[in-house]
C-alpha cells in the first residue's frame, strides 16, 4: 500500500514530464515482468528445493514491482478519466 501511494505521489508531481501512453505501457510491462519472475525463478534456479531464501526475496521483490506497476497504470487511468 505504501509503495502504491509513493508511486502515485511521484506521478502527481512529475505528470507533466511524460505522456500517459508511455506510463501505461511501462506499468503494464512491469506488471508482466513481475508475473513472470516467480515461475521462471522456480524453473531455473530453485527447482523445487526447500530452504532457498533467494526465491523468497525475489517473490517479495516481485510483489513490490507489481505494486509499482499497478500504481503507474491506475494513476494514469484515473487521471485520464477525471
């Protein structure tokens, strides 16, 4: 929640520097990357082993990246509608 609020504040203060379609595409791209990080990490690095904390940290990072992407897309869409 805090990550989303921070990203929305950054978007509000720097909204005049970029176009809306760029932020929407960047946000959706980051969201796709965040969705693909965990399965790819499991297939390549973890391979269903128990006790690897790097996978946990990568999953937490992917959740944060997903929040950032969500804030980018929602901030632009709400700004475009309102």
